[in-house]
């Protein structure tokens, strides 16, 4: 499972942040790694440099071979909370997709 990490210009895109968030996503979605070919991560600050509530947004896009991408997003006060929220939403979405795939193959 390849993870592609993207940030907007207002988010700190340092390598250590990329490594940290990539490992969180990899660990959180490990049980789906045989199905997912690639995960694209988009981390952005919705308000730019201004302060605000829930202004950090993490969008995850999971690519499963032969299917449409599964996309979820989560907004939170801090980047790490947005990533955790998006991981939880992605788990739920992938469980649904896998359930549908299994029902059609039975």
C-alpha cells in the first residue's frame, strides 16, 4: 500500500510530519493493505494563517483496484486529530465497501 502525502502551503510539510502521519495511516489501515493499492492524503488549513475552530482538514482517498476511489475527510483543531478522524471514517467506509464486495462474490 503506497501512501502519497500532500499539504497545502499553510501546513508544515516537513519530512518528519510526513513520516509521522504516514505511519499513523499505515498502522490504522493495515488490515486493508491487501485491497488498497494507494492512499492519497491531503492535509490543509481551511482558514489559511487565520486561527479558527476545526480549520485543519484531512482528506484520505483510498484506491482499490477495479473500483472507484473511497474518499473521506475530517476537520479538527489540530492536524493529528484530523488525521485520526479521517482514519476512523476510512475504516468504516472500507468495511462497507468490503462487505458489498463479499456479498456480490458469494
